C-alpha cells in the first residue's frame, strides 16, 4: 500500500468515526454525556487536557445533561 493510499484510508476512517460519534451522541442524553466523558478521558490520557479537577469535570458533564436524562428515563418508563 502506498503512502497516499494509506493517508486516504486514514482520512476515510476519520470521517466514518466522526459520523459514528455524531450518531451515537444523538441517541439520547445519556449517550451524549457518555461520549463527552469518554472524549474527556481520552484527552486526559493522551495529555491533550491537563485537569486536576477530573471528577468535577465529569460531574459537570453529567449535570449539563441531567434534566434530559431524567426526562428520557421517565418517558421510557411510561
């Protein structure tokens, strides 16, 4: 495989991954919050984000989506 073909393949994979993330985050508020937490964890792991308040950031993400999560959960029970 040539370098150009490999780069094209990586570009296509990146596009498909972004589409999958968008579809996943639109499924529900829980999915959206989970995706944001996973992205935050990835950024921490790879050093793209330095945050000493790790748990506070995760709590903040959940709180942002909390009302939608409760509404979706209540709606699914009815």
